[in-house]
C-alpha cells in the first residue's frame, strides 16, 4: 500500500507466480532443464492434481535452492549453523 512505512515503491501483486515465471527464475539460476513453455507447463498442470499443486513444486524447488545457496555462503564465511 502506498504510504505504508515499509512501502518502497514496489507494486504488490495479488496473483501468485505462474509456472512459466517460476521456470524462468529457475532457468536463470541454471536449475531448470525443461523448455519452459506455456505448452510444457499446461501439459504438466493437466495431470491429476490440477495447476495449484503443480505450481507449488517449482516454487518449493526454487525456495530450497535459494536457501541452500544462502547456507553455503554463510558456511563459507564461518557463520553457518553451529558456528
């Protein structure tokens, strides 16, 4: 919201990231080996379980990759768990 103390001019989106957007983020990090096309994601989302659960898989994978990377950086600096 505009005027909130935490507002830094960023637009807040109510829509979750699409599977294509998540695939693009993973591909940018070298973590996605698919073609990342709308058709690829539509065929996966058409499987039993619907689009919501399908979209959560790459979201969780992206989050896990970022967390693992952060732990590696912190560990290399001697600030990891148990340090």
